[in-house]
C-alpha cells in the first residue's frame, strides 16, 4: 500500500500519467530496451548500511542491479532499464529521507537509532513481499527475463 502511495506521489511530482505508462508499455514491447545507470551521491549525510540494504531491496523489486562506489563522494548506483532505474532511484531518495527523519527521534541513543533503521528496512522488504503475494502478475513482471537481453 505504501509503495503504491509513493508511486502516485512520484507520478504527481514528475508529471507522469497512467497514459504515459501505458505508452511506455507499448513501446517496450515494440522496441529495444534502453539500459541506463542512475546514481545517488552521499554528500551531506554519511552512507549507512541500511541505505545499501534499501538499495538492494529496491533493485530486486525494480528489475535492476545495484552497487556501491567508494571514493571521495560515495554513491549507490542502479543499472537497468531506464524507467526501472529512475523509479528505484526516486524511491530510494524518498525512503532514505523518510527513514532518517524517523531516526532523528532516537538521536543520541545509538542502539535505538540503529534498530529503527533496521526495522524500517525490514518493513519495506515485507511490504514489497506482501504486494508480490497479493498481485501475482506483479511478481511475474519482476521475474528475470529468459533469453532476451537480460542484464
């Protein structure tokens, strides 16, 4: 439910309509897929283990691969089809912001703050799993493609 609400918010924010989504589906079946790499750089906040866990959960549920790049400005990257990487990146930004706001309530209490973030990641994972169980066609859509341009 929360993922669906978030998707609606993102559609409103980026002015995406259901008609555009249907058009993209038609284009997807009639032409080749565009592979892209999207990244989230961590300039203002330190990257945490839970950020990487969220990226992994989203990659799994948006048909992407994810990896972490070390360096002066660490970043999480998604590689996959253009629309999937865009959605995964936008949702990762939203979830990290939401998780960090919740964790602020436990500032100074390191164990509680860490536990909150872990629980948040588990909640996101469980919600995606429940969504896949409720709508089997969604789970089939996420299944790896066989023999045709998989990543």
